């Protein structure tokens, strides 16, 4: 062995932002055949950012253009009543809904509450897709 004990036990020296070559690297305890291993890193089946973006965009589009009228009709049916009158009509002035947060410049009235609700549905669908494709789930397993 040509290296000295001081060189082997010395800490690595720093040259600028890169580590200088250490004298310890000259000593190798591995054989050269074992250093040529292939990396076995896990890869996602789909690109997560693309799946999340597409799923959220599709969900927002469905909420705005397909399910909006259906949702508004069902919400209008659920007004709380007492003796055939709404709470506001019966005299409870605090029962009036605060409409400031529901204002929007959208022609049909798609507001921040709708964006948050439909966006969260899109994220849930995207994470389901990513989880099932990355754990080896095969949707054709049950057919056939």
C-alpha cells in the first residue's frame, strides 16, 4: 500500500464549491466488476403533474358546463323553511345568506365555492388514478 495513514484518516478538503479529490478514493475495497451495477430506481407509470392538471381541468369543465344547472336546482330546493316560510321571511334577519363571497363575473355564476369544490373532486380523481397505476393495478384483470 502506497498511501500513508495520515492521508487515509484526513478529512476531505474543499476546493471552491466542489470537493477536492480525496486520497482516500485511491483505496478501493470493491472489485471493479461490482461497480457496474444498474440502478433500480422506481419510476411512476404516469407523469403526476400532467395527470393532476388534466383531471382537475376536466373536473372544472364538467362542473361549469355540464353539472352547473343540476347543482343549482338542487341547492334551490334545500332552502330551510318553517311553517311554509323561509327563516328570513319569518323574521330572522340573520338568516339571510351572505352573497358577497358568491359574487363572480362568470356569466352563469360559477364562483369560488364551485371552483374549490370541483377542483378538489378533480384532485381526488387524479390521486386515485396515480395510486392505482403505480401499485400495479391492472383494470383488465377482471374482464375476461
